[in-house]
């Protein structure tokens, strides 16, 4: 899904909407942002030179979210070539703008993600991308406290859900690398 929007955003005739949508999708996945956090982001919340964003989450709590190279690149392209074409008279502080120059709504972001997923022959929501962000971090060895901080969870119990999702991956790691793992034990007895 992200690759499809990345290709559209890189094409020579990429328009402001494609650049905007690609930047939103990258933030949802790379930063694990909530829909409301996407909608409330302002241009001054981005610190792309430091690969991070300052996000206001639930309960108006602020946190710093690190951003990967792809998210930074998508945001830079949107800011340079997309957002200027969407701004209208008056000052709009929202980062992501509609064709009329207004801040995007939560419902609009949900519909955009669903539509992009449908084009790819799958189903997804903004929360699916947030969930994937957390799951992939845990699967690649991130500790739960770090994932909790990035996602803005108040309680570690909320973050622990991702250990269950990644359990299959953890079992595979155990089987492959632990001395008493099934595969490793079978390899040693065979040799």
C-alpha cells in the first residue's frame, strides 16, 4: 500500500493530493500516529532536520516521535511541492490540508486509507497501520517500553498486546536460536 502511493508521489506529474496522501500514510506507519494526531499536526511540529515530530496525543499529552528516512522524504516533498498548492487565503496552521485549504477531518483520513487499501486489493484502516508499526518494531527486537513511548500509550499493558501478535515470530526465533529449541535440537541430533 505504501509503495503504491510512493510511486504515485514520485512521478513527474505528482499532484499535491498524492504527495499529501503519501506523507499521511508514511506517518501512520512509520510513526504509529493516531488519526487525531495526524489531523492536529501543524507545520511547526515537524523537525525534519532531526527526523522527528512533536505530537499531541490523547489527553493533550505531547511526545516526540522519531521518523524514518522515507517518512521524512515524503513530508519534505509534500511541504515543498504539495502543501503550497493546497493553501488558500488566510493562514491555516494544520499540516495536512483539503482541496479547499481546510484541515483534514478524522473521517476523511479513514476514508483515504480505506480507498488506497482497496486499490491494492486489501482492507486497512489508519489503526491497521499503527498496529503494523508496533508489531513490526516488536518483531524486530524493540523493547516494549520504547514502543510504549513511541505510540504514546499511558499504560504498558496496552503495548503488551503487541507481544501476543508477535508471538509466532518469537516462537520461530526461539526454535532457531535457543539450545533447547526444536529445530536446533533436531539439527544437532542429525549431525
